[in-house]
C-alpha cells in the first residue's frame, strides 16, 4: 500500500475577504464519505493508494498575491496568475510561519516532511492544475471531481494517458480528464444536504458536475508498482485464454488486466462496465462498456497507457478487435457474462512469414506432449537474453514452457517438460537442456507459490538477477554453469 504524504494548504487571495474552508477541505479530500478524493483513490486502486492517513490540512492562510483576472477569447473569466508563482507564494508563507508556530507543533516543518502539496485557493478561478514534473498542484472549487482526481494523480507521479498517441484522448482513464477524446465517461454526484462543499451553480464549473471514470488498469500497471504484484495482472502468451473481472466490480486480487508482449510492446486488455466510478461509461456520449485495449512500448520513457480501441459489449456480433495499422495482433473476446461481469479474452498473432531458406519454427502446440530436449551437462550454456515461463493446464500435471532469445539474437526456441517437484522448496527444477539446435540452457529452479490457470514470469537480465528474480546460488560443474534461483510469481 502507498500512503503519499499530502500537505493541503487552503489560502485566500490578498484582496478578498478570507474564507475558512477547513471542514469543506476535509470533506472534499480526506473524509470517508462516498465522494471524497481519498475514497476515489482508495476504491479505484483497491486500497493500494490512500491519501487520507498521512495527510495534513494546514490552517487557513492569506496569500501575498491579489486575485488578478481577465477574460479569455470565449468570454470566460480566467486567472492572470500562473501556477508556479502561486505555489512559490505558498512556500514563502509556510517557510515564515512554520518555525514560529508553537501552538501547532505537530504541523511544524510539514511542508518538508509532506512532499505532495495541494495549494487550495478561494475564490475561483485560480491557475488550477499540477506543476509539470513536480508533486504540487493548485486547485479550487471551480474544479470538478474528475479534474481534481486527475491533478492529484499527477502529484503522485501518474502521466497522462493517451489515445492513439495523443494526450487526453483515452475515454477510459481519469488521466485523460477532462477531454477524454471528446467522449463523456463521467457522471454527476448528488450533493448531500449537509455538505459544506459549494452547491452546483455557485461557480461555472463545480465539484459535483462530473466524477470518474476510474484510472485505466493499464495506467495503474505502468505507474503503481504495488498493482503489478497484487495478483490482478495476468501475463499471458498468444492463444492463452484469461478470465477478467470488470475493473469497477473487482476486489483486490481479482484478475482485471491481461497483458501480452509482442516485439517489445505490451498489449493490455481490461473489462470496463458502467458501474461504480465507471457508471458514466454508458451515459450520453459515453464510450460504452467494452473490452478495452491499451498498448505501451517497453522502450518508451516515460511509459504511458495508450488507448487503441475496444470490443464493445453492446454489440454481441463484434468479438474481436484488430489494432489499426497492426496486421498480426488481434484481441479476441471468447465469452462475456453480464451477470458476473467477467469476460474470457485472448490475444492472437499471425506469425510473420519465414525468410527464404530459414528453418520453420520448431515449437508447435502438439509438441507439449512429447519430449523436446534432452538433459545434458556437457557444454556450458550461453545465457539467454529473455526468459519467459508460461504455465498452462491444471494441477500438478501442468507443463512448463520456456521461450527465449539467445545472446546472438537467434530465433526463439520453445521447450517443455513435466515439472519435477523439489522436496526442499516445493518448487520446480529444470536441469540443463540440450535444444534441437544444439544450444543449452543452464539449470533453473522456479518456486511455485500457487497453482493457477496461467501465469508468466519474465526476467530481463542475462545474469538472472533482474528486477523479478535474484540469484540465490551460483557455481560451476563439469564444463557447465549451474545457477538456481527463486522467482516471485506474477499472475
């Protein structure tokens, strides 16, 4: 779980009558009510992000800046201030009052200990938004719930999601608020009678106008490390079926994202239905309930979720989606159950034509049931650049497939073996392999934590000590390197 330390600083402008919004600020950001920003992030991230426990709300202050305004080309009133000067004025205010604030010792130096800042201005408009590349934002009550959640996402390091490469064009992710690719996936929030947050109509835009949608599961995978290890992501190979739960109907541990990698690109599929924080999906001009496909190239830095398209659930005749401009990758919907909000999906890929004179691929599905290699201890094995382990089947008779690319960039080779139990660890031991093409792979030990229908583990380090695994032992035998290690299971 991540509990980012937020410092919320409410201010009035120097030329306006101060308004103490302490109760309203806590209701907006921190309370356990069903509409607070803390509730949004806690529910949308399945408890992995909670901004409430560590947050501090500073007493109301008066900023040194006046509320300078102008009219834009559309006749809307806008702030003439810029975000950086508002944040710097808030920092200047805090640096002066903090050391001499003996009445509130618990808040002293809070602007140092709490790096995520919300400078909350009244009255609107202010230069609302997050500062690029920083963990501060400026907000006011002229902002919608969706807008506030989007900017808070930036302060904890989340990037804009994209649609076909364009920022703000993902209609299934809060990190495209408030454009959403010219769709409307949000919903209105009913204001309780006793709420201290300003009523609708007080300002041109307001907190209650629009809320949602959820962050895309693809966005959470790329920006929330705890999510990738939560059991909610299923890494699969082509033609492997995975059952997904709708993001808005899931609980922590339910599979919500299927990921398949082709040529350095992660294709990510998730089920989105019009419930919970996603209940605006099927509304007027909403993008609709669907199997949603994102992609992200592993070479991109920073990585972003790029919305590609959908398999709409409203039309049962549509059961697949081919990404535009990609001829060999397809997302397929095998089954959708509207009663349980679950869907079975898979990725398919049409193999590229073999080069003239090159051998045909060695691995075929029917090869699973026959021995593909012979254990050997004669020659040291070159360490492969990429390892993939995909387990398919049920119970202890499942087979292990190893797919790798050798250090010379040779073609992928696939092997299979019925698992042999290791009495010491309960894991699976794979000895050195002599492949059909003469290459060999050193010894493996894979610790199996739980039997599931499928999982994939990837190690991107030739030394087998990448971010997903670490070497426990290393040695050498008769002309053969021997390495054994345990991996956390990502499923």
